[in-house]
C-alpha cells in the first residue's frame, strides 16, 4: 500500500484487542460472521483538524443491514462512521425525529399526558437487538477518517480470515476515493491569505486488497454508488470484475433507499421497495445470505 497513505496509521488502534477477543469468541461458538462497514469517511486537511472533506452517507444501509444479519443469527462486526446511524439506536432516534413511526397512541390521556407504546415492529427490533447484545454477538467499531477506516478494515478482515468461507464482508461504507498525501498534510489550520489548491491522490483499492491479501476466502459484497443511470451498471460491472467481489450492489444516490440492482455471476437483478413497504436492506440481506449459503455448499 502507498506509504504516503499508511503514514497516517497509528501504532495501535483503540479497539484492537476487543476485536481479536470478539472474533475468537465467535469462532468458539462456530458462528457465521458478517463484517458490515457503514457511513462516510473524512479526509482531514490539518492534523489539528478544523477543515475536512466528507460525503453524504447517513449510515442507514449499514445499520439496517447489520440488524438483519443479527436477525439471521450471524455475529456482526459493525464498522461505522462516528455519529452516523447505528443498529437499534436508529430506531430509538426516530422517537425524537419521527415519533409517529415508532409510537402508537394508547388512546387515553392521564393527568393531561397522552400515553403511548412503541409499535410492534420497533418492539421486535428492540428485543432482537437486546438478545444479540446479551449473546455478545455484535461489536461496534467507530471510525472517522479514511485512514482509520482502512486500518481497521485491514485488521478486522485479516483477523476474520480464519472464518474462511463463513465470513461475509459487506462493504456498504462510502469510502473517499481521494486522500491528501501525508507530505501535504499540515499540522495547524491553513491560512486564508490566498486561494487553497489541493492535489488529492487516489485512495488504495481496499476491495482488491480484501480479496487478494486480507481475507481471500471470505464472501465479499461490494457496493457501487453513481448519480447517473447511464454509468451505473457499466461501472458496477467493471468494479466487480476488477475486485472479484462475489456480489455487487449498485445504487443511485437519490433512490438508494428504495431501489438497487444486485449483480452476481454476470446477472443483474433489480430490487424495488416503496418507502412504506419492507426496508430494502431486508431484501438485500436475504439475497446475500441465500448466495452465501450456496457459496458454503459449493465447498462441501
Ligand atoms: O449510508 P446511506 O444509507 O445513506 O447510503 C448507502 C450507500 C449509498 C453509501 C451505499 O449503498 C453504497 O453504495 N456504498 C458504496 C458507495 C461507493 O463507494 O460507491
């Protein structure tokens, strides 16, 4: 990997030993593993960071998918951007931002206060997530910068190589395609006395490293986002064949939460879910798990 990229790496990642312990525990219980990456990455412009580049990702795809993997008894490492949506928490957050979807009125008022209970759907999600926590089947790993993301991904993917074909790497994070070379990284806030011209380099192709080096037997699910239909399928196909990802999920920015295409073995299947219907992540995860089962059976 480019030394100008790895120059940002730290000597020891904060959750290094928790990750190793967690994975060892899941191996002992012979659980299948899903590593779910989620949210966007930042590219800081200064060490004492005042300014940084960022992207649009909310973390919904990753957080919802993690819940569905847990529902299907997978152990989950949830590698997520700090501050983006998290499994369970995203449902509780809706209590404040969108209470109507989470609360059902009990239909009576006591001492001037209306009483509510959570919807059956939210209740079921809470119970299921609580069970996963009790069984220690989920580990959340926060990152912020593209460098932290890459370093954690290398650690987690390499440590999960022992799961061989039983691990799914579900790469839903929106990772910056560009980074600032370490030589151009400033320590302190840049002055605004003159125009700022930045030259960014291409981020190493982490998907390729996953397949080639870190976890060659894992089942890899990659995601491709575009903003135009004209380029979407072609670019998804190119990235799939370059990286060797087993499944490529292609989506367009503005409709990503109700329409995606799943590309597998050269076949493209469209999945569409209106907003009011089932969450699209449920359908994506069902399709991924079905293909993962075939991948496991092919080895028997
Ligand atoms: O995080 P979110 O739910 O707002 O968006 C999901 C997504 C568009 C980031 C994901 O589906 C995706 O396409 N990730 C890969 C993006 C890319 O690097 O092309």
